């Protein structure tokens, strides 16, 4: 158990809908990262927040957005969902920002778009 | 970040050492080698990292060649629970992890 929690574990929805994935980092960790894992793209970095501010952006679609709240939990919002958005979404956290922080991953949310 | 090359799959007998190779011939002097693994569809798990020297922790050992162009992750006594996809990642001064395709290690009884 990494100490990172994600809800829900599974999510099934229809194309065109909007969903919100939630992540609670390990106690005291200030950085939160979001990754997407699909069958054809593998594990890809989406976005990082550090202490409430966006710090780094990866291949995140414009239909996706994220935020980190004052209590440090984070939400990833996915809108206008398409079949190709079906994937595992992982959240990770680390104590600080910077390259040499070990990232601790949560169990993931499996999103299925029908 | 430097690219890495790993064999797509490997087998190992339970109780034997599993040696997972990784090539990173374009690595720069300030880039670290990190290893993560992913068991089934669980979240990736950090294993170990190193810069130049060999490293050992409770999970594994990391051997980095003197020219730093390749490394080997060693699981000294593999168990069935070590069956997973192992990712070798070279990191520079960026926060994100760039995952390749990894090596699928199958430990058999």
C-alpha cells in the first residue's frame, strides 16, 4: 500500500459524458502527478501539480483538466469523453517537486467509455 | 530524457536470480537510472535508482557499467510475486517519469 488513494476504482460511462477522478496523496506529499495507461500508448504522463499550482504538463488533451485543492487532494476532469479515453488513470505523489523525488503510485481508476 | 532499450520478455525460475538488462547508450552525466515495476494492472512501484555506483536495497540491486551506457537490475531470489513488467527509466532534471515498454518478467515454479 503506497498511501495514495484514488476513487472510484472503476467508472463506466458513455461517449460525450464528463467524469471526475479523485486522488488523495500520501500524507505530507505536496506534488501530485497524473498518468494515463492505455493499451496502445502505454503509461503516459499527463500533468503535475505542486502545492496547488500546475508545475508540468505532458500530453494532456484540452478536454482534460486537473486541479489541486488546499488540502492537497487532486481531481482530474475528463469531458466530452471518447471511446479512446478508456484507460487506467494513475495518480502518484511525492514529497516535493523536482526530478529526484521518488513517486508513489495509487491503485488507479479504470475508466471504460461505451 | 535518454531513451532506454529493454528486452520485451524474460523468464526466471523461482528462487533463482533474475537479471534484467537495460541499455541507455545516450545517457548524460547528470541523468539517473530508475527502475519501477508494475504488477498486473496495479500502480507502478518504485524499486531502486542510481547514478554511477552500484546500489542495493531490500528489493534489488542495481549494477551500472562504468561507462554508464547500460545497467542491470538484479532480483536475488525471484518469487512468483515478482512476476511483473519492469521499467528502466533514465531521468534528467524533469519531474515526470517517461515509461517505455519495459520487460515482462515471468517467474515460474
